[in-house]
C-alpha cells in the first residue's frame, strides 16, 4: 500500500516547517511568509496559504518547494500517512 497524502491546514504545514527552523516573518492576506537563515547566512523563504484545508496539489507544491531546502525523506513523514 502506498503512502497517502494527509489532509492538512496551512497552519499545520507552518508547524511542520517550524520544526525545521522556519519562522513566520510576515502575513499578507491569507498567506504567511516563512523564512530561515542557514549557518552560511543564506535566506530560505517559503510561502504557505493559511487555509483551513489545503488542496492536495497545493500541498504537493509546498512539499516540492520545501524539498529544495530540507531532505525529502525527513519531510515526507510529516506530509504522508502510511
């Protein structure tokens, strides 16, 4: 059986990303900008819509973007259920 994408809100996603060092730096409308600064001083920015439930495609797009900064296997356990 393949893993299944969890139903998540924008705040759930922000909470997951917070565990990897991202913090909300601004909110505009229903979108939050999350940022973390690496040890090398590099800024990494992600934008997350703060909707009650994110569409599966939106969730996958956020996951894909976050995988540029965080190793995929570490993120997948938070986004998928067995």
